[in-house]
C-alpha cells in the first residue's frame, strides 16, 4: 500500500483496541478519514481520538471508508451489524470475530461480498500476534493488500486458502498461546519439585518461555534445527526430550490430538 487506509472500526474493546493502537503506531491508517464506533468509549480511546483526529461514533450515513473492520463480540453481531450495511456496500469488510462465518457476516451486512475473515490471537495486543486470513472471491488484489496491511500492524499475517482452514488456524495460533502458557505452568511446578524457591521457579519458567520465543523470532532456522542446537548428544536436554517424545513420539501425538479437538470445536461453534 502506498497510501494510508481509511478505516471504520466497529468495536474498540480488547482486540479492536489492540488493532487500532497498532494502526496508529505503524501509521498505516489515515486517522483524519477514519472512525471508531463503540457504545461506551474508554478514556484511552477518547484520548487517542483527540491526539490523532479520528472520529468516534459519527453518523454512519456521513462516512465512506476503505475498510470496515468488525471487532464486536460475536453474540452481538446480528443486532449491531445491520446498521452498518451502507458502509459495507462500498468497503472491504474485515472481520476479526471468532465463530462468525462469511455467510453470516454477509447476511448481517445486507449481502456484502468483499469479506476477509481474520483470526488474530492474544499476543496481537502487544504487537506480536499471528493472524490467519481468508478472503472471499469478491475481494480484489488491492483488498487483500489492505487486509494484510491492517493485520500485519499487530504481528504476522498469514493467508489460508479456505474458510475451513480458519478452524485449523484457530487450533494452532488462536489457542496456541494457552498451550504455551500451560507448558510454562508445568515448568514452574517442576522447578518447585526440584527444590527451587517459588520466586526462582516462577521467574526461570517465564524467562525461559519469553527468551525462547524471542530467540525463535530472530533466528530463521527451522524449529527442529533450533531444538537440535540446544540438544547436546548425551546431555541433559536429550535426557528430557527422550521422556517427552522418545520412540513413541508421545508429545507430538498429544499435540496432534489436542489441536484436532480444538479445530473440531471451532467448526462446531461457527455459524
């Protein structure tokens, strides 16, 4: 994109707010031609509006935007979205709602056809997210560029080739931070059992997770190569990995079963 994007953001809660902060920080939107719609604007949103010049809750009929970004809670979508149908008729629609299909979004917006579904995750709140994106056939190349620019402002933006693949992405990147945190919990508990103090266990587990993530972000080698770089033959890491994985690949099989369950549930919850 060579020019900045005008955006109408519907919902400025945790995810919508994270997106807006990322757009403003990266200067990817034209704030003076953008607007945020929220029934109860938070103080930070009012402050940001004064600093950057975007409108809050302007008259819908008076606006025209490049992109309409939907970040409301899914259960309220059918009540909220119809009033924005006029904006959706001429704008790219980008939905970050979990569990709302393209068909459902289109119906709520009066038949809008240029729709991108995006599934960001919690780390998007700190600019380190991973978002899967799916575009309908009605989205042009320029529209795809707009959607990618908006989501890349809060982390990685990865295209998938079917709407069903959003369910798989939900199981990996959407739910994935919880798996990561669970491993951290397990490491912290194991550290205590090995005799470390509560504080040492907590700090070592957290620093290990964040450090490993930061290292992976900076080193372009495949993850198995990074694992091997930590694993000396006959050493302590190899002893631990033999328990995790061993000949039966227990950890890998467990992860496959868990993510399959998450993907299946994501499909069940989508309407």
